[in-house]
């Protein structure tokens, strides 16, 4: 699993690539949390375009970061998921949490 | 046509991708759609992850995966001899997790149920867990 982080203003774009399962989740979680040490980041956009597989371990990673962002008054979004990944996201209610508190 | 495969591997998370790859390769002979095949991969990944994380709690153990293909039906059995589940009904409930401090989604069984036609769970504390999942591939569905 590859993770490319880019910061634009207060928004962190996290472009993931490859397979996100329990095995790869720990590394992704650690890298995201390192980036989120910057208190100015109030929004994370997970770009799932190149994620070829994800199970509920990935949901844990996304929801955990979402919780942290909401705690600091921020928000998140999950975009560009392929059909199989999108299905797991939908079942888990992740899309309902997207853009919460965004004020837009 | 009837076919069968037995696989046994140590409870290492790197074997999750191995297990779903083997299962997908096996299922291809039943001529699934792309979507059906990815459903199977996801469900298998959930069951194997449960065995490794919950069954053995990251300790050493052996996970057994049995695959059976008969006509248009795939049966996947994932078995561990780990700690077992005390309350199966509770464990299957969406968003329930026995490890709340570890940021788990609690969606493992819910995903298996959504992606397979049926999911049976047999378990006893201290004796391990067996998950039996079935999916029929409807070619003209």
C-alpha cells in the first residue's frame, strides 16, 4: 500500500494506492497520524482512486481519523472509490460522515 | 463439477492477501462476474483477519481455509483453534467490537453477510471459531 500526502492550506490530501487490509492498515494509520500532528489541518480528503482492495480494516483507519478531525472541528471526505471499495464504504456508513461540520 | 482446496497457514497478517488471492483464483472456475469475485475476496479477507486478530489475538496459530466448488456454488470455510467467541449474536452485530480501544470498525461480520449469500458461525470459548460462507454465482442474474 502506498500513501501520498499533500497539504494545500488546511486540507490534507491522502492519495492511497494498492490494497488496504489489516496488514497494511498500521502503516497508513501511523503516517496519517504523523501528518495530523499539525494542528492546523482541519480537513482530510481520502483519494481512493488507486485502491484496488479494501476491507473493514480500512474503515477502521478512516473512521479513526474522522473522529480526530471532528474533535478539532474539522471534516473529511472520501472520493473516487472504485466499485468494490465503494460498497464497503457505503455499508459502513462512511459517506454519512463525509463533510460533516464542513459548513458548506 | 466438484472441486476442493485445503490451505493451512500461520496467523500472520501478510497471509490475508495470500488467502483472498488463492480464494479468488479458485472461484474463477465458477465463472463469477468481476463484482462477485471482489465480493468473495472481501468476505474472505474479513474472515481470515478475524481468525488472526480475534481468534489468535496476534499470537501464533494456524488458520485453515477450505474451499469447495460444486456446480455454481462456492463454499468457503475459515477455521481457527483460538479463543472462540462468547456471544456470537453480539459479535455479528454491526459496529460491535470486542477491542474498542484498537479502532476497529466492528464491521467484519456485517461485510461478510452483505457480500456472501449466507454466513454460518460456529464457536465455543477456548475452542476456536469456524466461519462457513456460501455464494452462488448466477450467470444470467
